[in-house]
C-alpha cells in the first residue's frame, strides 16, 4: 500500500511540476499572460468573495464591542443588520471597515429593483434588488467549483476506462468504445437537462448534482484521448523492456505508461474546464442549474428572458463567462503547443 501511495504521490508531483513549468513559460507570452491574469483574478474572486462583497464589514466596532472579520464569522448579534442599518447604528467612537462591495449576493434592496449601474450598485441590480456585482463575484466560486470538480470526475473516469481499454485491448476495448460511442451520440445538454430534472436537487445539493452529472456525461472525450495515447505508448521500447524483465501489467501501467500520458491529459483537462463552466452557465440559464438563492452567472442570464430591457443582466455575467472560457481555452492551447512541438508555428 505504501508503495502505491508513493507512486501516486510521484505521479502528482511530476504532473504538477510539468504543469507549473508550462505556466511559467506561458507567462512570458503576452496573450497567455493576459489569460493567466484573468484566471488569477477569477481564483481570487472565488476564494475572497466574502471579503470582496458582503453586507457585513471586515472590521467593526459597534456599541463599544469589536468584531473581527464578521463578514466571515457572521456573529449572531449582527445577523439582523445589513450595511445600511449598520452605518445607522454607529455611535461616536464606533467604526466599520466595509468590503469593496458593501452588498451580499442575496441581499435585497427593494428601493432599487432592476436598477441600472449607479454609484450605489456599480453593475446594477436584478429583479429582486440584489447587487449584480456581488452576485458576479460570488458566482465565480460556483462556476469554478462546478468546473474543477466535474473535470476531476470526468478525468478520473476517462483515464481509468481509456487506460484499461488501450492497454488490454480485446473484448474490453471493443465494449468500452461502444459504450463511449453510445454516450457520446446522445446530445449532452439534453442528457444533462433530463438527469437534473429527474434529480431536482436543492441548495448545495444542486452544486453536487451538477458536478456529478457533468462529470459522468462528459468523460468520453478523455477516455478516447487516453486510449489513443496508451495504444501509442504500450508499443514503445521502454515498455517492452519492462515487460521482458518480468514486470506485471499493473506495474508497467502505473510506473511507465501513465506518467508519459500525463501531458495530453492535463491539456484536455484545461479545455474541459472551460467547457464545464460554459455548460454550467447554460444549464442555469435554462433553469435547471444552480438555485436562484445562490449566486450564479447563468442564473443572472436567466433573468434577462423576462427583463429584456435590463441589459446589464446580460452584459456583465455574460462577459464574465466569455472572459473565463476564453482564458482557459487560451491556456489549453498554450499547454498543447508546449507539449506537442509539431503544433508550434
């Protein structure tokens, strides 16, 4: 067991070093550098969303009592307040260090329903009076979580099926490829909508359900890619030499085959991540994705269907999806060019 864990750790380290080296090389190219900047801002927004957009301040002294990071801890004594009420409650000697956007993603301002961009709400509000900028910032967390987790699920399944099919061949290869073709033949959006309509998840269960459904539907491309790589690698000299020395199939695959197939897998994962974010936005736009009480870029776009005059509900979340998908696709192209010299121009 320790040997397998050590080998798994070695694979992860090798993949990370290769990926990090590719990232540093891409940072030297202007287009990829901009893409990395966009991805970095997206990650920062997802990780620091509660520190960027929140009703409660970062630091508060109220009625002589000091609250540190109430935006994260959400103390019971402050739950009845929003940003406006807190300011009204401040007395001489009290203070509040507000977040950049002093609005929660699910806080309603009934005096500014479907209000356009203004000083109070920089990107406007939705049909419930919720701040669009706050929901765009918090929506980055949902998009990244669904994208990364679904890519992990699809990659694990695709690598497992593709590796076994490509290395063993025979009846398992034929059966696996027929299953791949059947799943791939069904329109993915139709299949995703059907499964989510049957499950009808609520709350964070919707995030989990969407992650699993997207991952279980979109693993076929990874399986076909990995199978092709395994078919190429298994006939190389070092694999034949390991087999001639008496090494078992599991050892050969784990030690020699998979490490040399990591590069195309990582490239595929970067493209799949962009695709998963786009799919999440499309499903939420259709009303089968993230619930309305959670921040989602697709959920904001969904409101445009009944409020076509509210252009800001389409421009800003749509722009966030466009920039994110474009950035990940550019990074994927850069990784592909680095690891496949035949594609370099």
